[in-house]
């Protein structure tokens, strides 16, 4: 089993930056693709982005392209979501996810973290 724990959420002013972290319980996290999803008020689950096992491939949802960046440090068992130029509509609960198959991560993640709240104020 893989356990994921997010951190770094909080309140940030519009236009500012925030970095979220997701730490896994397994040393062999390099066997898993990792990604981020969010739930905004009045909306369902939205795909934010994903990163492959080796970190060479990344994909992003259209709403965050050019503003958010996903990275990972497998030695630290951690994936990151760097959020720049945040907007009020980015306010949401953000959860990280892991999957053995990169191709199905965006639709069928195998593991979920409990989430961390991000609030953007103007």
C-alpha cells in the first residue's frame, strides 16, 4: 500500500505563489506516476497535472498550463506542485494521487492523499 500526505496549503494573495508537497510512504515511489487533482466549490474533480515515474513527462489541465509546474524528488519520496500567478478560481482542496500506470492516472488513480486546502484571496 502507498500512503500519501500533502502539505503546503494555506491562504495566498492573488498573483502570488505557493508550493504544495506530497510525500509517499514507500521508498520505491519511483515505480509510480504521481499527480494532483482539485475540488473547487460547486465543481467536481478537476485534473491539475501529472508526472511520470522518471519525471521526464508532465501533463497539465488547460486551466493551469503556464502557471503550475509539477516536479518530483524520488530520493525524498516527494512530488511537488509549484503554483504561480494564482487566481481566486484556483481556490480548492488539492489532493495528490499515485498510480502504477501513467496513462490511467488522470482517470483512475490507485492511491489518494487526504488533501490540503488552498485559498486565494484578492
